[in-house]
C-alpha cells in the first residue's frame, strides 16, 4: 500500500521530505510544549498530541489531494475563494471570537472548532493575484483595466486583516508587492501601491481598534529597558530559553522554560526548539526552510506557464517569510506577533491551509516534471492551439 501511494506521489521529492521532517519535528515539539497547558485544562498531554496528530495527518491528506489537481484549476478556485473571503473577513471583525482584543476567529458550528479566516485570505489573495497578473499580461501597464482591480484587491484584503492581525496583513502585503514585481507591474504603480499600503498601515496603527496594543508592542521592542515587566515577559522568557539551550540543547522533552514561556507550542515554538535541540537544531530548522525556498525557486524558473510560476512564487514567499518572521520574534529581532511557524506550530486551520499551499506548489512541480518527461511543451501548431484553448478555459472565467 505504501509503495502504491509513493508511486502516485508526484512533485519535488525534496519538498515532500521537508514536509515529513517538519511534521515529525512538530509532533515532538508540541508534545513537549503542551505539558503546562494540559495541566491547566485538567487533561493529559497525550490529548493535545493526538489532536495535533489528527491535524497533521489531515494536512498531509489535503496536501496529497491538492497536488493531484492540475494547478491551472486553482485560477478558477481563487475567484470563488475571494468571493467567500471578503464577507467572511467582515463577519469575523464584527461577530468573530475575540481573544486579546482581536477578532480573528470564527467558531464553526457543530464541531465547535475555531477557524482563523486570515489563513484562508492569504491563500485566496495569492492565488487570485497570480490569476489576475496572468490574465492581464497583454495590457499589464493599463491603469484602469489592470492596475486598479489588482490594487483594489490587495488593499481591501490588507485592511480587513490588519484591523485584527497587523503582522499577517503586513507579510501578505509584502508578498503581494513581490508578485507585482514578478508580474511586470511598473515600478511607478508599485510605488503607488506601497504608498497606499503605508497610509492604511498608519491608519490602523494610530486609529485602529488595537492601536494601544500595537503602540505598546512597538515601544516594548524599541525600549525594552523602559517597558513594564509584564509586557516584556514573553520576549524575556524566550531569550532565556535560547540562552540556556547552548550548542546541542537540553534534549527532547527537557525544556524548563516551557513552564514559563507563553505559547511555547505556537508563537514561541522556535525558542523551545533551540532550548531542547540547541544552536544546531535552530540552524538546522533555518536551513530546512531555506532549502524549501531554493527548491521552490527552481520550480518557478522551470515552470513553462506564467500562472504556475506566479502561484509557486507567491505561496513559497508567503510560507518562508512567515517562518522567518516567527523565528525573528523568538530571538528578539522583532516585536511580538501571533504568527505561527509553518507546519511546526500547533494550530488547526494554520496547518490545514499551509498544507494546501504546499500541495499547490507540488502541483506546479508535478506539471514541470511531466513537461520534462514528455520533452517540454508541444511544438506542433495543432497542439499549441489546443494548449491555448485549454488554458483559456481553465484560467478564464469559471
């Protein structure tokens, strides 16, 4: 059975290996980090481990089925996702579950599982931007036909996410700018988008509902010596965990700071990994994400279609930037945020949507491999016409 599944698994083998390594590491880290949380909840640590394992297995299953689907169909799916995402983000801001003065979650009825809508929004916007940039290539410099619709979608999603989750919104905006550059949008227009984003950012920081939280986190980061001990507590405990890890760490399951560090299973899981696996483990994790980015760049450069290249680039940039943002916060290189470490941090919707993103990248990789095996794109006029017609049907209006 295993061989049958392996034979049906396509795409970059290095990325599949990275998924397996991160998943196993995630299980070890979460099992070690949830002891205090389990004690507070009055349950065994195994309960959190099993729940996390279910999401990991579900994520791998989603990744597998996502990579089997021809990536060109995600163009049509992106349009549907955007239609769903915008009202869902609005609903979350008004009626979502509020934690730490932030309405980021919606509770799914029946199963009573919280759902973070920004995870869907990231996937929706990146795939939608790849679709729009591909379809508008012939008149990409046109302000009315290309620039305004693209800028409108980016800014609208940015502001709806930023009101509750500024760090995620900023990372998504940065990925969008990278996609605009790759998609041949003029530098002048990109600067206008950046200016618009900066204005929205200032509005959220100084006028938004979480303005006091943002100001406090920025001041704590810039002036830790003047900050209140409670506000600097997370950062200080993370630094202690890293400092006591040494070169080779204390060993799996031997963390002591997990009893003091807030959210060692999600936001600060990288600090716990360094404490238990040392500098070697921390550098090793960084290398894994860099290898992932490198393999994705190879996929982007080898992709014969613009949509596949933009799709793989956007999703890989998003996952890598998120990973390094999480690690930067843990080591004190940035203010505290609520960004999880992809495929490592404990979290339901984050793991599932991250897995789908990996699956889409693998779908593009699978297409590249198939093109190489068949000798590349067909040269005959009849086959070229057929390919253009198929692309129009798939990438066009659905």
